[in-house]
C-alpha cells in the first residue's frame, strides 16, 4: 500500500487550513500549504517571493497541453519551460513538487490544485471544506479584526480567485461535489468533526 495522501480544497474563512493541520497532527504527518511554495522555490531555483506573488492566482490564458506534458519538458532548464509566462512556471513547479512529496511520504496538502496533480494516486482522498457565508464572515471578521462588510468582501474576492485558479488549471470545477470524495460543512461539525469524518471515511475505504 502506498502513502496515504489527503488534499483539502476550501472556501475562504471555512477553516480548511485548520482542518488540514488538525488532520496532519492526528496522523503524525506534515501539512503542506504555503510551505509548498518554499519547497517549489528550492526545486525550481526561483526565489520564494515569486511564488508568494503568484500563489493560487488565476491567469487569463494557458496552454492546457503543457500541464499534461509536464514531465516531457526535460526539466526547468528546457526550452518549453523557459519560454512559458512566469505564472505558468509557478504552477508547474508546484505541480511537480506535489507529486514528488506524495511519492516520498504520507501527508496533507491544502489547496494548490493538489487533488488534480495527484489524480492518479490510488491512496489519495480529496476533501472540500465549506460553510455558510454568515459563519465564514463572522470568523474572518474576528480573526482579521475587520468589519462584517469588509470580511464579506474579502471572502467573495478570495473565493472567486480560488475558483478561477482551480477551474482554469484543472479539468474540474471548484466546489463541485463530484470533484471530491467528501464535502464537509465546518460550520456545522467544526474542525475536529471534519477530521473525524475524514478518518472514518478512510477507515471504511481501507476495509473494502
């Protein structure tokens, strides 16, 4: 049996990252989110600031076939890779890093289209964490010390950005239940409840 991998997509303010961290802690494995950017920067030779500036940012155009041919380039120094726009390079570097990490260890990935990168991984479970807008607005307002209106605007902006990025770089739709193994409402069952559900689902799958 290969490494157990968990990927988490999330609405902004739903606590998806908290679910990822809590799940990783329960399992005794690493949780990769922003940390993945540093890994990708080291692998590709780009500075970390480039990844920060292009993290989960959608683009206006992309040669879809390049994603499918990631491993036929011959590396980061090959002509096809060097000729790409910077944001495409960032995506492919992260895509490559996700695959390499999943080959080495069991872990949790938050965002970054990890479910798409690991579509062929037999031991990968894909989750989407969501919650009602009112719940998320209150949470973001409290955590970031914002007014309710500003918190709501930030949520809508980030959700739109994440959806655009995901829909653009993958063949799936962000937030569509058919794209995931589990969709969980963190506002109803909480962070630890989400983790309980994920582990229970894994246990049932392993039995079969």
